[in-house]
C-alpha cells in the first residue's frame, strides 16, 4: 500500500469531492480515482459512494479514514521526535487557545519561551473550545488551552487554573447604587453577551431559567471576547466575563463586578494534548510556562 494513496484518500474524504481534491493536491482526477481504487482492492471493500456531484464515505471508508489519520500523525510524530533528538528546542509549536487565556497567559509565556529558544516558531489559533477540539484531534494543533471537558477520552489534560465568570459593568452603572443585589434585580437591564451555544452564555441563560426569571435582554451580541471589556464600558451594558478582566490595568476599561449571589460560574482551564501524540521539548516547555503564568493569575 502506498502512503500517498492514504494521503489522497484523506483529502478526498475531507472535501467530499474528487474534483476539489484535484485542485488542492495538484493531481489529475484519474490519479485520485486510481488511488481510491487501489485502496479498495487492498481492503476488499467499497470506500466511497457517489452522491450527486460529490462523494460520501461508506462505513468501510470511515473506518479507513480513522486509521489513515492516526497513521499520518504517528509518522509526523516520529519525524519530529527523531529531529528533536539532535536539534533540541527548535521547530514549530502549534497552539490553540481560548481568548481569555490568550490575553492573560500567553504573552509572558511566549516571551520566555522565545528568549530561551530563539529557534522556535510559535503558531497560535485563538478561538473557542468547540473550534479548537477538532483541530487538536486531527493534528492541526499540538496543544489546546481551554475549558476542561470530561468527554474527550483521546486527550490528556493538565489543570492550569480555575477561572471565575462574573456579572460585570462599567463603574458608573446604576446597579452599584443598590445594596444586596439578587438575580431578579438584573432583569430589565440590557446586556452584551456571546451568542447562544457558547458555554458562558448558556450557563447564564440557564441560571435565569432555574430562578423562573426572563433571560437576559441581549442588546449587543459578540463573538469577539477580547473586545468585550471595552464594549461594556462604552455601552454601559451588563455582561458576563472572567474576573481577570476586572483587575486594574488588565484591559484599560474601568469595570466592576456586580456582586450577585448564585451568579458566579466556575470553570477549570486546562492545557490538553492528544493522549497518544508526541510533544516536542519546546511544546513541553510552553506547557510549563503557561502553568507558571496561571499560578500568577488566580481568578
């Protein structure tokens, strides 16, 4: 079996279209159909089936794709480990990281890593966990910093810190004139929040549901978490953000926590890698540096 055939098959499976695969791989359509045919002859099973203008994998095709991806990652890991035996802390570290950690943990950790190992290249992807997890399992990134999840059996995770998400507002918000606030006191005020489906937004909505209160009235919806502190201050809206953003000088915005009993979400921030994957010395060092920064920034 030719490893190139497996590579071609992976791309065809990803794009679900042989024509588009020819464009990405710069190979002719007969070359790609020939690769699929050879694999089907090797395994004695149909791997793809036509669906209109595209293709889809059969059950056998899905099984082969899983093992083809694993074989590719194993070979890539072998190459990197052998190279690192002679070269040490060099090469590229591909990190996926959620916005809060990207703002508070990554810059000092990256500064130290690059000072210690000038030959290292750090490639970062800042996104939410639901975007990063598939990238980690597919090998597109080496490490992921995000919220702990207990259903990822293929991942190995190390606790960095516990992060606390709280109701926040500009220091001039009228709620600060009222003592001993309850969740009911927040009803009727407009908010700036992430879209539904984001874990923080869903937790807040469900908290209002449990108290039989109307959900927050969202006037501004944004996926740009790094701009939330400025949005909160400029609009005067309530929001739900990490307590880290409320520290003096952390964002430049003058924000305060709106202390409300039962409205604090606790999440565990972890750094994860593939359980059977290889981490280079540079990636291992980055994990240690991120853990050090997390200890310096308790929420």
